[in-house]
């Protein structure tokens, strides 16, 4: 167990280091002058040159990268060129909003997709299976920003069931989370369906039924538990993506989350903020992958790491 944890941590550090290298090189390859962004559009050439000197932008890239890594290991992600806000503080201030949206959306789409996946697997080939397949394919094909606007207009603006935008209470999270759930639940329903159909064909399912085990127990305890192993892998990646910021949904509903922060940073060419958000998102992906790896063993103890 200890060796497996050490192996995972070593790979995690390697991946995050690689992320810093790639992000740093891409950020400095963009044809935008960081000093000009910091100085403002009306700054003269002399002021820009002085700022470049003060920020060390004239130094070789390897020196700049070393300075960046030295600050990074001390927990300093830099300072925003636009707002002068600490990047770390900006991300941590906005992460609770994104986390609330992510958790609510996951709960919604699993509440929708789990029953649909189980029922369509049990009644494979019947009308309910075909209906869920068609509706699911339509839902997957819908652009998130379009569906968000339609739900916002119909359910918030016209019907008044939910707040239109902003984030002042838990009610402001429901409609954005429902938007993500409607788009995603069709895919998860089909994923659970496919794995349930495979699980229901195994010998241990036939033995359980021959012993007179209740059908609900066969479906939920035996088949679903084994069918969830591939689903957990996909879910882990989606959780990491959601926690890293949902750009379209957060912007449509004016949620002050990491997705909105990242989009603003890109528009403003705020290089430290962009690098900080990317590194934070990569860290979440690595952490979730480690959690998923250990979750496999809880779902099915027969799964062993190589």
C-alpha cells in the first residue's frame, strides 16, 4: 500500500511539474506584452521598458522559470496584472462557488442517470430503452450555453421559479446545476446502461436469480456495483473538470467562479492569473485521479494496482 501511494505521488508531482513547464512556455509564446498589459494602454515606451526591467522580463526564460518555480514552492502563484490581486487568493475566493455548482450538478445528474441506466438495462430493447436513448442523444447534442439561456429565460425570467443570475444563496445554484445535469445525464444513463447489460450477462447474476434473490437486490447490489467501476473513471474526470471551472455555465448565470475568472484572465491577457488557474485545475485533476484509484478498491476489492 505504501509503495503504491509513493508511486502515485511521484507521478502526480511529475505531471504537475510538466504542467508548469508547458503552461509557462505557452504563456510566454503568446504575442502579448505582459509589461504593456500591466502598465495600461496609455503608457509610453519608457514606462513599459522600465516595467519590463523591474519584472525581469528581459531575463532569459530559464531564469524567469526558475524565479517562478521558487515562488511556486513557497505557495505564491503571482499577482494579477489587471487587479493587483494575489492569484492564490483570487482562486480560493472563487472556488467555493464552483465547488457548490459542481457538487449540485453531480448530485442532479446521478439522481437522473442512475435510475434510467438501471431501468433501461433491465428492459433492454423495449420502448423505455429506445426513448431514453433518443432523448439522451438529443440532450448530449445540445450546446450548454444555448440550453442555459433557454432555461434562464423560461424558468427564471418568465416563470420566476429561480433567480436569473448572480450568487447570493443556494437558490442561485439550482438552475445552473440543472443545466449541466440535463446535458450530462443522458450520456451517463447510456454509460450505466451499457455496463449494466454486460454485468447482467455474467454467471453470478444467473446464480443469484436461481437462488431466489430479489430482483432489486440483483440489480442494485450485484450488477450495479460492478457496472459502476468504468463509470467512476469517467465521473472522476468530469468532477475534476467541473471543479476546474465551468466557463459557459458560470458566465451565462454570472456566477463568480473559477470559470468566470479564467475567461476574464484570457480576455485581459492576465498571464499570472491564467497560469494560476491552469495549475490549480491540473492539481484538481491529479487529486481526483488518485481518489478514483482508491475508490476502485472500495467498490470492488478484487481490483489491484499493477
